[in-house]
C-alpha cells in the first residue's frame, strides 16, 4: 500500500508543498501575513510568543518553530525576524538550513522597517515558491505516514462513534508500520492508568503519570481541582458529566496498540514507528500547533458538537459522531460517523471510509477547512508567565 507525496531531503514525504513564512516573534506577524497575502503557495504561522517570556519558554518557542519548519508538508521556509526578539532566530535559520530545504531570513529592523521588510520578504517568498513549485509527487510506502489525532467540541456521540472510528484507523495504521501521535493530557485524567497499562515499559508508564500529575498540579496552583467536575460548558451541554467520562471517550481514539513513548511539546517525531503520546493541552490552537510540529502530514479530528477549524500546513479531517450536527454543519465536516449510532453502519465500515479519505488527502485532496482557508488560529503552548 502506498500514497503519493513530496520527498524531502530527510527522507520524509509531504502531503502538501508549501513555503512556510515563520515569524520568530509575535511582533513580526503582520509582516509575515502581508507577505503571504502577496505570494500564492505560502502559509504563515502567526503566533503570540517570542518576547517577554522566561528563558525556558523562549527556548520552547524556538524549538517548536524549528519543528514546524521541518514538517514534511513544508518545502521551503522564510523566517521573518524583528531583530530584538527573545527567540533564537539565528538558530532557527541554521537548523532549518541543515535539513536541506531552501531557507531565507529577513530582519525587519535591519531592513529599515515594515514596508521594506514586506517588499524584501515578498521577493524572497516568490523566489522560494518558484524554486519548489516544480517538485513532483512520488510513491511512498504507508510506513511513512504520520497521523495526529484529536477530539474537540465533544459530546456523548464522540466517545460512542467518532472517537471509536479514529481508534480503528489508529490501530490499522500502526499495524501497517505507520506512526500515530495523540495528546490532550488534560483528557487523560481518570483514565491515565489505562494508558499506563499499554506502555511498552515502566519508564513510559511513569512518564504518562508524570505529565498528568504536572498538568493537574498547574491547575491546583491556581486553586482549581479538575477532578471535581467537567471543565467546559460545551461538553456539559453535550451530555458529558465529568472529566473522567470525557477522558474515557477521548482515550478511545488512541486505539489499542502499545504506547512507545511520550514526546515533549516541541519535539519532532523520532524514526521509531508506532503509537506515541505528545504532552499537549486540549485547546485547538495549541494542540494543532504541537501536532504539526511532530511532523504529522495530517490530523483526524473527532467532534460531536462541531469544531470547524484546521491548521495552515496540516490538513485536518473532521469526523462527526453526531448525526444532527453533521446535518447542520456538513459543509465543515468531512466524514459522518452518525450512522454508527443509528445502526446503519459499523465502526469498521466508517473506519474504512476514513482510511480511504486520508489516503486521498495525502495524495492532494483538500479537506473542507482547507478549501475555505479556515486555519489561521495557531499558538504555541508555553508554561511560564509573560513578563
């Protein structure tokens, strides 16, 4: 089994072929956005970090931006630096250049301001787009697939249908030799022991408990005990009574395979295949950014109440468990898992439908959020204060 992707110098295969315009700090967002509006084939990563943060978070932001630039869906990179930011824009340039991809950098202050930076950046972005535009898709084995998974705007149908479908697809891909990444550490609460049982060794099991405890302690540090109820109004309205109930549904989307390890938020995936956890929050802008930074070519996203957004460089396939939501929002949902609840289809049948869809997406078919360009909300998950 194979798909057709863009082969990168590191041996990975992209489902898309973008020039990523990466601001190294939030102050450079407007310049990066203006460049992308001028040049077709570019995508911006507009975030709100990179200045007035503590050193560990500045390093975390730098590492995450580097990992985003390494994405197999990115064929070339233009870094937009202000010039006085806290992130290490020079390290970004060095490490991304070392991948073998074409990389350019501009400095707004050195160029004399915004207008000149937009002009220079537009010229460089156009050059990069033309340089990679002739690349052709080539056959790639299924073990080159890296799928990320998530659930959001969940209701009771998520855990009964759409999460189960993603679990089926996750198991199928892992058994074929591919890689699957899941996260949302918040939604392990009450079910972390079930994940720890699936760890390949005691070190991985300990790490699962460690990230859950750390997340829970961050909440308790501001006086909140997350185990006393369901934290989000939308989930309550959708019939989820507690965080434990939500967690059991969320964990279902990871399937049944052994868990190979736990990745830190900025990490690009290792060469080892199989099922991995990435330590992330559950909110869409931060987790989608973290998952794109793993090197995932696409995401399967389960929803019950309807979450329409995507990500600039990573196609997001929306799988809806609620037949009523799908009827209302079918222009935003890619797959209807509602027939499982009606008894019209099985989990396996919808799972195979999703598998066929993901192969088409890898080969170039757009998801619905890509087609309407609903993917600009991204952010990087940081741990410390803004100072």
